[in-house]
């Protein structure tokens, strides 16, 4: 692939049906721009091929006499991990992890409501539903306690995938651990939008104050809004936007951790218990892939997972958004993209 792809793409450019770009622009994702910036710092020449001018996330990177063609993120030339064929399939991942004694939420996948109800009855509520592949938190429903709620949530998930994951809801915050070349390079806590009560201001007032934070002015983090999902979450907590929470009380406004919805991130790499680090690296070894993103739910990342209940993996990602480690809302920035280039072009590592 690396030998024949550049000449073939060059032919497409010559024929006028494709073009190379040598600088990132507004069409590129934040992760791509970070890749490009780090490549320049190391003397790596990176270019993107666009078919008919459309972004395809297909790149050619070269350093000295070595060439690497890739989509999304570069990987070392040669061996391709077998896990890439199934790691993004939540149902297959669940079965393989259970067999390997890797902690993961109890549950399974279904394509029809009767089997979904049967599975639901074997689990301990609350449960969640989500599409079997993809989603990025879209079409995911949490806090499901009854069969009627399950049926509604099942339909939401099937808008994206015919197969739906139904599993026990784990307890705690969502953490993203990124393992590159067998080593944890960063762990971040992915928080949904929330405010902390001061005993004086209403939730609406606390949100207005939080939205004045400089980092919430874009382009990475976004303001917290009060929409239907936030109002539903407040009702579940017995609150409204006019409620005044006591000092120190944390009020979560949504279960989604996306930046676009007002979510934020905190680097907790140095605080993560060594036993948890060992687990993440064992998962990377089990998947036998040099770049792995692990989404893990646990009550306290500072304590070993073996001492906590209802914790475990919720999914793994073959193309993780590792730029999240570069721009935490709180805490230390981690050069995860530098670790990728160290892996692909070891000689480019700055001295």
C-alpha cells in the first residue's frame, strides 16, 4: 500500500479528479490539525489527498526515506491487528472481554423487542441502550428502570443501528485512557455539563456564570445550554433551572459528555491508580493494536478497579480522538500525538 498508493494518487491529481493539500484548513478536524503541527515540528512532510476537493481524511506522511499512508491516524507499516475488524462492534467486544476476564458491563445485543425485554429482565437496573456501532453518544439512553422505558429507548437506538446494546449502567464518571505502543499516554475524565451549587444562585444563574469561562467561548469547549435533555435530567433529580442547590452540591445537567453539549475534560493521568494503568495496558495488549482508546466508567480512578463495584469498559475505539489529551479543560496537557509519531517514525523524535 505505501509503495503503490502515492503514484496512484499522483495520477488522480494529474487527471484533475483529486488534489493534494499541504496545509490544514477549516475543513480539517482539530485532531488532524494537531497531527500536522506536530509533524512539522519533527520535519515530517504530511499531505492530504482530497477526491473532487472533498475531505476524506486520507494522508501521506514521509520522513527521510520512509512513507506512511493512512486514514485518520497513522500506524506502523506492516502488521495489521486482527482486532481492527471488530473492536468498534460493541457486541463482539463485550463477548471477547468477558471471556478474557476484562471488566465490562453485563448485558448483550438484540435486534427485536421480545429478546430485548428478556435480556432486560436478567439485568439489574438501571440499564442503558445504545447502537451496536458508532453513535458518539448519540441515540444512547441512560437510567432505564422499566420495560416501557426500555421499549422507547430501544427504538431510539435502532434509528442508527438494527442491533442494540442493552447493558447495566455502570457507576461513576467516564474516563478515556489512550494506550499507544502498549503504554498509557493519558487518562482524562470526561464530564457531562454540570454546575456546583453555592447556596445563593439558581441553577440558571450558575450556568450563566460558568458560560463566562474563557474556555467556553470556543472553538473547543462550548457553553452549557438548557434544552429538553437538560430539563429532563433536572426533573429526574427533582430540580428545575430555578432551583438553588446547596453549597458544594454538584448538579449534572445531561448524561452526554460531548464538548458540543457543554461537556468538559480533566487530565487525571498522574492520579490514576497503578492497578488501573495496568488494566488499560493489558487491554491494549489483548487487542494487539498500537493505538487504542478505552472508555471506562469507575467511581474513583484513584482507587483500584478491583475494589469497586459496577465499573468497567463501555467501549474501545480504533480511531480515538487523542487530541482531547492536548486540550483538557482542567489539568496538564499530554502530547499523545507526539507518541503516535514516535511510534510511526521513531527517528523523528525530538532530542
